[in-house]
């Protein structure tokens, strides 16, 4: 594998940094090298936050922020149109947006014209989080979605990372939420390749 770079966007308090850390742990579980780190603007609840994760099969020596991501996760769709979230997106890259709306409804039609629509997905991650964890924090759900969309990590590794991070019922709920989102994205990707 060449280096796989992920950029995660959200707001303070939504678990953006935790998502990057969990993704790196899942990559380690799958036998890869990984690094995760955040980028904060204003360190307050609700402020825009970015976190980065790199995954490779060789030691990672790069330490700067990810400017050419292969995958972008957007945990909070209210950030769309306020910041250029898609800057540097690899031509064959993919995007997961936590939303129940379509790309057109979100005003992102021009992006879907430039990239393969099967790689640009919206998923109701907050809904899955509420159902399985009782909280509207979608970070762990989106990791399940990323596993289905890219295959960069396995869902089993994501689930193991979640169980190691969260004990008891919290871990069980997060595993179920990640798996539900994985299944959702897997169905979408399968449907687009069948068409």
C-alpha cells in the first residue's frame, strides 16, 4: 500500500481527534504503520477542528498536516461552504459526509461532477449513533463507513479498536454503530457497482 492519508473535519466535542486515533489503532491491528494527530484553531467546544491519519506499510516519516488526502470524513455538515473542506482531495479519492441529505441537497453537485459518485457518499451516521449509543456523536460510525468505502482497514479491526477504547455497554454500542454504518455504506457501494 502506498501511504493512505485521511483528513477528518468536525467541531470541538464531536470526537474528531478520537476518530483519527481510533483509525490509527485499527490500522495497527491490521498490521500497518499509522500516525494520527490533530490541528486545532480555537480550542473550544463547537469550533472547527481537523485531525489527520496516515496509514502505510512502511515507517511514516512525514509529520506535517495532510494536504493531499485520499479520504475526507466530514462529521459536521454545517462546516460545508464555510471552509474549503475538499482542498487537495486526490483525484481518485473519496468523501464521507455525515448527513441524511444528497450531494445536490447539500449544494455539492459540482464536486460530484468532478469525482466518481460511488466514492462520494452521505451517510446518516448521527442516526446510527443515536440508535446504538444513545448519543449524537457520529465519529465511530464514520470509521465503519470508511472501512466499507475504502477497505484501508477492516471492520473487524475498527471493532477491536473500539472495544479496547470503550469498556462495557459504551463499547458494545459503538461497535454496533460502526457495524451498522459499515453495512449501510457496503450496500451503497455494492449498489453503485451493480448499476
